[in-house]
C-alpha cells in the first residue's frame, strides 16, 4: 500500500477529491476541463507544492491535511525523468505532459498516475482520476488541521 497527502484550504475540503480545481484551471499533467486530483508522496512535499504557489504567508492559513492510501496495483508510472522533455520543469510546462495525462485519463489506464515533482525531482506526486472505476479503492482519510510554520512569514 502507498500513502500520499493532499493539503487543501478547509473551505474546499468537501471538493478535495472531485477534481473541481484542476478541471477549472488545468495543471502540469492535465488540461482545463479534465478533473484530476494531485497528491504528494509526503506531507512535506505537499506543503512545498502549496507554498510554491502561495502569494503570501497569509494565503497559507486554514489548511487541512488529508491522508490517502491506495494499492500499488492502481499506479501507472511516468516517473522516469530521462524520458520527459528537457523543459518538463518549466513554469509553462510542455504540452507533452498534459497530453500524457489526457491519454492516461481518457484511456482509463489506471486510477493513479505517478509523476515526478518539479520542486524535488527525486520525489513524486500522484495524479488521481476520481472518474476511474478503481478510484473507489483509494482510501481517503479524515481531514486534519494543518498549520504552516510562522517562520515562513519572513
């Protein structure tokens, strides 16, 4: 079994595993209109993924952490950095990443896609497909309060 983490603002906890945010805005591994859920393989990486996008420390208030557990058999893996485009970490990611996610999503290849973190490439994130039949095998635990350290406010 694998464990991953998702951090969300407490007001969005009810939609944390619906894919609403990524459907609305798109992401590195999905186009707008495709609802997936991004989680990280550690709580620390999940925090970094939020911090890197936060406008200020004030934006880091009122978060919750949610632990997810799923079998390895649900995972398709594209976590081989050598096979990715050279600019895969760019702020404006190459289309190939979203195309990979699109094929994975629409072909229903798996409920979970393992991808490298752009922040720490030796660690990984997982993209979850809430519309996949095996998504029901992903155990979503209760949301717990999460507080970012005050020292980030420097």
